C-alpha cells in the first residue's frame, strides 16, 4: 500500500478522488492501492526550553544563553493533532512507500519531514511537487513523482531557519525582558521581526527630527507651456523677487528641443510580495489579508501556488499559455488580439534560470465562481497582469525643451503615449487612467532660436519630511533589506538578501502590530514609543541591521541550493547568541515599560511556559487574546470574535467555531484557550447533557474532526 500525506484535509480529499482512494476511513481515505491521510499544518514543533532541562523553565539571566546540545522535535499539545498523528504513525508503520504531498515549498517540506521523523518512517519516500491544485496538475504530478532526496537541501534550509529563530528568539527575548523589562512587560526579539521594527523606528526618527524649510523657485509660461529654472532652490523670498525682476527684463528663447521615441516595458508577473504591494496600493489590503485571499484562490484551484519569490515562468510553460488565455473567457476582449498570432517567448517572462521552487503567480484557466469580492479583486489583478505581459510594449514620445531668459536656464519635459500597447489592458481601470493622464503631458513643437514674451512668477514651497512606511513600501524595504530600489532588474538580484521570505513577511508585520510595537494611522505605519524604546535599548547592530539579517537570509538560500552548510550556519548563530548574551548582561540600559501587557510569542509562535514555584519572582504572564491565535483546523487564519462564537476568519471555507455557550454553560476565555492549546478544558461544573435531567461535571475535549465532546 502506498501512503500519501497531504497538508490539509481538503487537499487529501482532492488527491484521493483523483487517484481512486474513494473509501473514507477514520482519518484517511483508501482504495486502488493507496491510502491518503493528512496533517493540518504544524503537527510538530521544536522542543521548548523546559523540555531539555527543568532549569530552563524559569526565566533567569544566569541560565542564558540556552544552547541545547542537539535540537529535538515534539508533537504540539493538541488533542485533535495527537489523534490524527496516531493515524499517520499507524499507516506509516504498515505501508510500503510514502508519497509526501505537502505544500510544495520550504515550510511544507519542513512540516512533512518532521511528521515522518516523529512517525519513525523507514520506507522509501517520494515527493509530489506541483504548482497548482487542479486535477490536471495533480495527475501530472503523480506521473512524475520525484525522489524525496532531491529536496534534502530544502529541508536543511527549513530546519536551519527554525533553529535560528529558536536560538535568537528564545534567548534574546528572555535576555532583554529580564535585563530591561519593567513590571510585566515582555520584550520580544526575533531574527526577522527586530530589523523590520528597526527600519520603521529609523524612518520614524527621521520624520520626528525633520524641520520643514521654505524655498522659492522661478517658473515661467511660454506658449502655454510651464518651464522651471534649473538653478538651485532659492532660500530667501527677497532673492527670489530679485530674480523675478531680472526675468521681466528679458524675452524667453528656446535653446534646445529634443523629441525621442521610446518604449515602456511591460509590467512583470506577480510574485507574492509584488501582489501584496499592488493590493495595498489599490485596495488598502494588508499583506496578511492579501495572503489569505490568494491562498483561498489557490485552494479553490483558480491560481497557481502563491508563496513565490520569482516574477518569471519556466520555459516548459510556454506551450500551455495559449490554452490558459483561451479559458479566460471573462477577459475575451483582451485575450482575442493575443490569440490571433503565436504567443511570444520573451526572456522577460520565460527564464528557467530565474525560477526557484515555483514560477510566478498566474491563473490556472479554471474560471472562478463563488468567491468573495476581495478574492475577485485579487484574481482580477493576477489575470490582467498575466494578459498584459504578452501585449506589445507601450510606445511613447518623450520631449525635453531647454530655454534661456537672460542668463537663467529653464527646462520643461513632456510625454505622449503613441501606442498604448499593454496599457490597453488597464484602459478601464480608474487609477491606471489617472496615472496615465498625470504622466502624459502634450507639448507644442518648438524651434531652436525662437523667442518671445513670457509670464514669469515665483513659486513658494516647503520641504517635506520623509514619508512614513505603508505596508506596500515596508514590504519593498523588507525585500531589499532597507535599500531604496526602483529598478525591477536590480530588485530581482537583491531578493536573496531580503529580510524574511515572501510567505513570512505578512506575519512579521502583523506580529509587530499585535505586540504594539507599531500602529497604523490611515495607511501609514508608525512606531510606538515602546517600539522606539526597544530599538534604542538594543546596542548590538546584528540584531537590528536589515543588511546583516539579509545576509543570514542569503545563507539560508545557499543552504537550500546545497552551497552552504547548515551546521556552519548554526554555529555562527550560536556564537552570535553567546556574544550577545555577554554584552547585554554587562550593559546598563534603562528599563522599558508598556501600558498594556503584551503576549509572548516568538517568531515560530512557540509559547514560553512560566514557572509555578513558590517564592520565586513571577515571570511575565501571557494575556489571553483568543483573536491572536491561529485556527487549529485550517492552520492558516486567525480566530475572530463573532456574536455567538469565536470562529475562523475564513469561516465560510473552513467552518471552525467555538460557541460562547455550550451545554448550558458560558465558556470563559480560559476554557476557549485551553481547548485551542491543549485540546481539552479543566473540569467544568454543571454541564447540561441532552436527555440527562442531572447536570454533569466534566471536561470538554476537541476531537479529530474539530468538534467538541464531553470527557469525564
């Protein structure tokens, strides 16, 4: 029997239907020589400090740094996960081959490998590696199963990332909390989160320190065209008025007129970051919301795998493009001109050397139905971009005119769109129309040497502070390790040195919001005083430097490619943690307090357990914030408080909820938290069991189907 392990029940169901495993069993499907089971996200996690030694249960400076001799994994403390893992473990022990059908990315590889490691798998393992969940993609994937060993480097990179996050997050969070935390405040430090916060704090300080200055410019209108003096900005009104008086004494003379035809290259296909940037600019969606919507579209088979960092397609996809375009019948007016001739095989679209785990995000050709308005907008962005890359380039005419008034040089520029090319795809888009109108500036033809009267004036302005980050500009800054990069080619080259991965950046930003280190005002992201204080307290540049964190990220990518040793990376981080600990222990900094208690959650979302020993100083307590927890069923969305229940933010698809009242008893937040974290509550008194006239004292337990049962 061959055992397929998918990452979600819904994917397992799809796979089972396609390969003929049509008999439903308890926790798996069976048939046609296959068994198909599933995890639901992270079943295993790295062991917590107290799992290694009882001494590490308490938060004490003298116990730092915590460096396990070797890192171990454990099952998460969740009744539903434990029950399903028991199914997997039993099936693994009896099968002849395992087919890893996990999410085809670094995180998906790590999740599945840890489960197989915990289940003591000894049989051969194959890998299903697909870029979409359509029936065709799954069938083709099963015809071309890969050897699991091909992805050993991917697993090594995932393990190195998890260990790196543990070493830095666990040690630095305890270190800074015990050294500088005042009262119950927990100062959370993370390998990716801290340099991201440092970027925002640095920008905040630049804005706060900015002093606006007035300036004056000389402008004039000649033949209904506005020209601006090319001299430096004038710093006094008196000097500007003297300049104006001088201009009034002389005619305007054209000294140069240059008109050049050029081309505007097509936009690139979307990777996850550029999609999040575009959705934030156009619709104000947060990075996390965009990830949620695109993930839903992927699981409904309408788009390809979303957690990608490339804007290119593999060359073997070229023959399939025409078919996908033909299937996009909602866009037939836009696709018709493309289908009249062969689809070009441009290197700006198809390039195997630029494709990593997966290609750029594109439609699958399966037409969307039954999707939310938000998902519809995201789908439209992807579909139009896919169509636009195959259109001709936009042809423009750029005009530069120079003139003189006495000894003062003036300049004006203009632009005219000659052939819209790819811009035609966005002809009805209001924001694109506005952008094109602002860019386009028609100018008359001028003759060199012509001269005549003009209308000079003084323009008064004020210097403006640097702009606060929005989610769009912060995502770009994370992608380029804080450097301002507009050029697409240069940005592509810098991706290996970005902060975090495309799939984790949204979560990092949300984590900073939850910890109240940053806040949002309209679209702007601002650092709170606590966030500023935390960064000011960190003297070690390694912790807050975007460039150095980008260098770590580059090494993780090299591990993925087999060009760097996981062990070397781990030893470098251990050395850094040891040096950091010694440095901070001897540091004299000021204490940091916060108005409200902040929950401890390091980047891998591992919870620190607090000591319960008498007479010891109490460690920071974690506040119960249900809405900061992830849905245990889909493992993707946060929970949300409704009118009668807590439920998955994507309830319409996932269906998970915990009612406020159950069997006649109101559930406290502690009951709900225990159900989510432990899979069971403490004993609850007075439960009213249907058909039983007497009340019962019992525990509530979450079963493998994420429903609730009574257990004595």
